[in-house]
């Protein structure tokens, strides 16, 4: 008996906890681009929408385990995740292996939801500029998260309704003469998030991982008051405050629970944050709020060959930029904006970070131009839990 037990323990060591898992996380602004409610449903049901087919192609190549899709419209009447899984991701094409995600998260966002207030200052109420977040219909520019790992719904939180004025030291927009752009009544009601902020908790082989998903407003399309630039800055700042080891009892989620992330939590901040570290129109230091936080590991900077090639070939504003084009994640107008690093995956410092990158292959390496799928590129990150 003793010999058989001894042999067993040699072959099968004592179990000491959950097995380590290498997890690939990705964020991708797919720029869905539909201008009217209902267009997304038709595209998802058809299985033939050209740009969605290219998005599916990219996802089948990169094969993330947990994925945030920005600008994926929200329509409560459509099971968008099921349709996208069945009609696009589960269809193997071009010799690639199909991919499916058994868990997903979607929720209402602020874009296109009428505020009943004059938020854009044009003297009228109504229209996309007076929605809580700019949008032509409710749910435009929404978000969808797909996962191979179980989502712990009861542990997850949303902050769609969090008020901008409740952020300590909020950057309230002011006119050049010093007057407040928003009236006191409007300011007291204005929501911080242009879409939403989500803290989604996943069970990765018995270990919890938080995906902190958002899509701050572009810091442009405003006036000298810089209301969008200030909002972008504070939407980014929200995650710094939320993940900080210092207590943040002023934070309140949509269910009424207060406080930030528990110290020691494992997390990845994900999304199109619309702020480049060195170039573009965001307020100075906007993204540095996260890149410089000691509890966030910003050392792995995603890069690609395609970004460098594109900046060199397109020229224009790209020639005057300070940032390394290998780190660009968005391909914009070369006469004004140029290409920028806008899309981020920023892990907590307590995670084992292995690799990261931007899916922007050199010309000719794949059978289509990824710019035809979106003006953004997918960013991926590999961690071990």
C-alpha cells in the first residue's frame, strides 16, 4: 500500500491551486458606422456585411480569449452577440479556424440618449449633440465584450449614470471669458461617461480578472471651452481613481454600490481612449494619468510594422509627429490629424505580462487592407494568471 501511494504522488503531485492560464486580451474599435437604428440587425442577420466579415477574419487570426469591441451598436431588441458569433465568427473562411465566445456582456450606453438639455450650447434642445453622449440614435457607438471565460455578472459593475460633477476636481468647461459653459443645473446632471464605464469580472481558472472597458469621447468637435477635451481627460481619470490604492468612496455605480476597485485586484484597462501620449488633440497629460500610475504596468507598448510603413508612405502630418509610428493604432486624415496611438490595454502591475502588439501587418501579408475594416487596429495583450 505504501509503495502504491508513493508512486501516485510521484506521478500526480499534490494540487496546490488553480492552474496557470495564458490569456490573450484584445480591444478593437470596429467603427461599425451605421447611421440609423436597425441597420446593425440587418447586417448581423445577413452574415454578408463586407466590413464585419473582415473584422471576423482579423479575430480568427488573432484569437483573443477576452475581447472588447468599441463602436458596436447597442440594440436591446437584437441578440447581437449570438448573431455575430453564429453568422461571422463561427464561419470558417479562407482556411482559418472558426472561433466562438460562449459569454458576453452588453448594456445600455449614453450615446444617442436624449438628455432634455442643451448640451452643445446651440440654443436648441434635441439632436445628437444634446444626447448624454453624441449619437444619432440610442446605442450608437456602443460596446460589446466577448469572452471564452465565464463572466461573473453579480461581481461586475457599470457607471453609465455617474455624474461628471461628482468627480472630485472635475474639469468643468469654461468660456474664454471665464464663464461656465454649462449652467449649474445642467452641470449637476451631466453624466461623465460619453458611452459607459464597465468593470467586468471574469473567472479565469478560478482567478478573478477585471476588464475595465470604456470609450471616452474624442477631444475634438467642440469650441474654445474644450468641453470634449475636458470630458475625455476626466473619463480617463476615472479609471486612475477607480484603480488607485487610495479609497474612493465618492464613486457610485449604477446599482448604488460605492467605492473603487479592491486593492490587489487583477485588472486590464481596455478601450479606445482617444488620447495619444505625444500627438493629437487630447489635453496635455490625459493618457499619462494611466501610463504613469505605479500600480499600472505600461511597459509593454504594442507595436506593428504596418504602422511604421503607413506613416512613412502617407506622410503629411505624420512627418511632424513626435511619437513612434510603430505604436500607432488608428489611421486618420494625413492632412490634419495623422495616425495616432489611441487604443490601449493597460494591465495592473501584479499581472504576469508576456507580450503585446498591434494587428497592423505590412502591406501584402494578408489578402485585404485592414483599413477597409476600420480606421482603428486591433491591439492585443498576453498575460498569465
